[in-house]
């Protein structure tokens, strides 16, 4: 049985790629982040940029965590299903 031709396995792989791309996107955004705390009134533009970046990272973190949980749960269910299919296939091959 070729499991890579199964649509459920392909969907799991695509989900894994999406999670990896989301992590790469987060790394790219945080590499340009300004970590210095700006408190003077003349730096309000920098403060607004920091706030926007923090909100963007927060959204990415939410989706990254959610999709990672879905990826792991879906992978465990898929692995159990594949093992069951293999067990069913092997029990049909052995003579009684």
C-alpha cells in the first residue's frame, strides 16, 4: 500500500509545510524587531512600530500554536489509521 498517494497523508504533509513556513515567517519578522524599550515622547513612531510588530507576532504565535496542535493530533490519528490498515492487510495475507 502506497501511503504517499493517499489524500490524507498528503494533507498532513501540506499542513506540516504550512507550520514550517509560518515558523520561518515568524523568525524573519523577529529578526528585524527592535528590542529596545522606547519611552520618550520623541520616539512615538518607533513605539507604534514596536506595537504593530508585537501584534503581528502575537497573531503568528496563535496560529502557529493552533496549527501545531492540529498537526500533531492529526498525525497521531493518521498513524493509528495507517497501522490499523497495515494490520488488516497482514492478517488477510496469512493463511488460517
